C-alpha cells in the first residue's frame, strides 16, 4: 500500500545486511536501526511476503494492547481502584481505537508500534523500580527506552514524561526522603540516555561531519515567523487532541487543518497545565499523552514529512490516553456516585470504534 512497494523493492535488491551501515547514522533526519532490523528479518524469514509483514504489525499491536492492560492495572492499583474491568476496558479501547489503523495497516508505519513496545515496557519496568526503590531496575527501564529511540528517533521526547512519572508516582515514605529517592531515580533514568545521545552525536560528527541534517537544519526549515509558528502550534495541538477523543473522519493525507482548531488547542493546553498541577495518576497519564503530541507538532512546523499532519503520530499518545480516560472517567463518576455506568458506557463506545476500525481496514485493503 502507498509507498510500501518502494521499500520492499529496495530491500529485495539489497543482497547483504551490513551491520555497521545499519547502526551508522545517515545523512537524513531518520535514525531507526531496530525498525530496519525487523524488515531485514522479514526478508530472511519469509522473503518479504506482504501478508506476513502485515501479520507482524498486527501481532506488535496485540502486544502493545497487552502492555496497556498491564500499565492500566498498575495505575489503577496505585489509585486504589480494585475494578478488574477497568484495565480490560483500557486495553480494548486502545486495540480498537480507529486512530491506530494507519500505523498497523501501513507496513512502513511499523515504526510507531515498534517504538511503543519499548516505551510501554520501559514504563512498566520504571514503575517497578520506583515502587521497589531499585536503581538497577530504573536503569533497565532506561535501556528499554533507548531501544525505543532506536526504533523511532522522536521517541527521545518521552524522557521528560518518564521523569514526570517518577516524580508523580506515589511512594509510602516521608515527603523529604521520598524527594531524595525520586531525585536519585531521575538521575539514574536520565544518565544512560544522555550518554547515548552524546555518543550518537560524536559518531554522527565523525562519520558525516557537516554534511548531515541536524537540529539546526530542522529549525531552518520552519517556514513560519514567530506569530504564525505559535498559531500553527496550537492549531496542530488542538487538532491532535480532538483526534484522540473523536478520530473521525480519518484521512491518510492531511495537508490542511481548520484555523478554528487554534481555540481548541488553547483550551487543551490550559487543561493540560491544570491536570499537571493535580495529584491524580489518571491526570498524569493524560498529561503524558498530550505531551507526546509535541514531536508531531514539530514535524508540522518544520515540514519534514510528506504530510505535515498524520494520524499515525498518535499511536504512542493513544496508549497513555486510554488509561487516563478510563481512570479519570471512573474517578469522576465515583464522585457523582455513578461509577456503575462506566463499563456500559465504554462498552457502547467500543462498538462504534470497532465498526470504524473494520471499515478503515477494508479501505486499506483497496
């Protein structure tokens, strides 16, 4: 589909896998050696058969749904919500969310699901390290996070989200001791990543010198003055937040966004700041989700992709969004003493979500 055939033909025409070349930085903005490693695996295991490659994407998505289930169980247990149906609702909502159809149906879109596997695994291991106050476990989470970056370079933006989660996750000791432990865990989590980034930049400079596209090139591509850059920022942010709640209509090639989304973006930004101030894990999940939209906004501003706005960029944000939505919805209904209606309401939401997802899959087969 779309440009999958160009990628398949390129892989077919390349006779040998060069390990040094696979992990060596290139001249462009993209650096995704683990993603390319999976495509090479497709070549040597089943000869780049498209049906198997599509199946692989589906299995990766299924794995992410399981990881969302495990993350939701952790979050809801920390919130004191002993309702086993809540994690299941979160995982089903993620699995059937229509916004994720592009990343799964498009073989070349595997980069987002693959990176999400490592980010969710890193988050689960990080939570375990926080709860056990184990720096070694937190360090393991950092290396899983690096694997996510090697699947999609823009995953690096998850670092502040991970640090925010360390600071917000509940701990049972005194506030002063808790603050010291949290700060030490933040250093342990961040240090391997910073060293890896520095090493990457040194290797990139050694191999490519001034001929490679870097951050300065990315910023130089921005075609907007400061005022319009702010306008586009809030317009894109509002558009993406709306897509998380209401994904339809779906479109593969989005080249224009209505200016009225600026106002929604401003409202969503204010809501994000409000949620960031609240001591709620459900709100923390929503803040992490909305923050993960930032790389997509940078792409829209710098115009480095063939479409300035794309639904596939919401794959990772949607994983945290569904956990925050279900948890926050339950908290709200419990305050109104109507928590018993949460499962039926989300059950009703799952049916149209499934129908839209099925219809979208049929479009991709055309």
